[in-house]
């Protein structure tokens, strides 16, 4: 009797399948991580200071009535554009009209007396020829006539003064501009010369800032730019027009006035930021990098630099120590790396030594600029 014959082929297939299932699979290569990079550009460090100031008019006048009295009406409003000669306010002129009328009557009386005195002098002069009057009488008549003429002239001046004071009850704008302050109301009694209206010329705006005492020397040698709080992206160049030679008694700061290089209108009273930049003398060459690029290596400042990848879309990163020379608002001044070195500008907490990164055009940042923003 023949024993059954078993085929070993199916068994071999099963064993091979089991062994292949237990063998470890080779992991797929990790994709390069896109990063944002910047290229270092070194130059001398620049000292940059920022000052907060306001926009003011170069020419601003406080106006006042040249006489005192009760306000009959107010014609000025804050923000109102006025032209030279426009009426800003009117005082009650009753008393001034009476004073003018009295001065006119006094002038009439003085002129009458002057004519009478002149007539008397002429008669006495005629009588002196035949000896009817003495020389003393003739001299006295001449003196009285001169005195009467002088009194008439004085009365004419008094009338002119009274007329002028009557005109002063109407306050008119002394220049074309915009009303920036109004400090009186109808019915209020004002003193002579009390400032009540401010008019600013809009054609010549300036940025006014206060400079600390220890920064005055550097401030004089700086280059300036400015921007408004309402439009921080629209910077413009300004130049120093005036720097006070004396510090303010209370703040110990020096008042500086700067005007735009190109003529432009600025809203009066607006908040402005002045950027003063001056190249430092001596010192190492530095590059300004984003503050987000800085990290630490053993407690010291360091940067993730890109290694390799020249002409290729991918490279690796390495953590390298760097010397920090200073700080700005959102930038760090560093030195110690070669010119043109690429560094990782963002996401440094996700980096690891040897990590492959993608250097696509979208990921590569602009060269680091030395100039302060």
C-alpha cells in the first residue's frame, strides 16, 4: 500500500508570506519642511530713537479784543476755516458809541473856541497899529489862540481814538487759516487783550517733539523720517528746522520742530512718530534680523543657519551661536556670521539639528536690511 504524497509547494508559500509580514518595513523619507529665511547683510550699526509728538502749525496766533466789554455774539467755531478780515466776535458797543459821540461834541466845542481865539488875536493885532492896545495884550491874545488850536487838535485825536475803540468791538481774523481754539461765549465779559481765539496757518505744518537732554547731541546729527498714527505705513522725510537752545524748566527736555522735506498737508493736532537715525562711529558691522529668528544654545544667543542646498531646493539647518550687539522694537542686531548667510526667520522652536528644509522661492525671505524702519 502506497503512502499518500503531500505537495510541499503551498507550505513554502505560506511560510514565505509569514516571514515577509514579520520583517520591518523601511520608513519613507521625511518631506523637507518649508521655512522662511533671510539673508544677512552687514553694515555699521545705526542708533535709532523714536519720539512721539504732535502736528502743529508753524504760525499760530492768539487773537483778542483790543477793548474790554460784554460779548454780543460769537462767530468763530473750532475747525472753521477763516480768511483775513472775517468777523470772529462782536462786543456790545453801546458805551463806545456814546464815547465817540461825546468826543465829537468836544471837538466841535474846541474848534469853536479856536476860531474865537484866532478872531480875537487878529482884532488886537489891528488895534496895536494905532496904539489902542499894548504889546502885552497882543501877546496874550496870540498865546490864547495857539492854546485853542492845540486843544482843537487834541480833541480831534480823542475823536479818532474813540472811533478806533468803537471799531475794536468787532474782532476780525488777522490771517487766513483754521480756528484751533475758542475760549469765549456770548454774554461773557472779557478784559482788554484777553486771548480768546487761536488761528493756525495750515500751509506750513510741523512736527513738534521733546528731546531728552542726553540725546540732544545725537539728535542734531541724525536723519529724520516720520509717520502719523492714523497712517503708519505712509512715512515721509522731515528736516530739523528749530531746536530750542534751552531746556524746559520742569521736564528738562528740548523742544524740536521739524518740517516735511516735500510740501504736504498734515492734520493739525494729529499724533506723529518721529524716527531719528544716526550711524554709529566705530563698532562692529552688524545685521538687523527679525526678533523671531533668535533662539538659544546652552543659554547663549544662537540662530538656525541653513547648510548646503546651493542650487538645490532643499538643505538642512544647524544651530550656531551668534553675538548680539543690540535690540530694536522687533529686530535684533547681530554679528559673528558670514555675509550672505541664510538663517531661519520664523518657527525656530520647530527646528532640529540636521532637519531638512525646503528653500523654495516662496519660503526664501528678503535680504536683511540694515536701515531701521
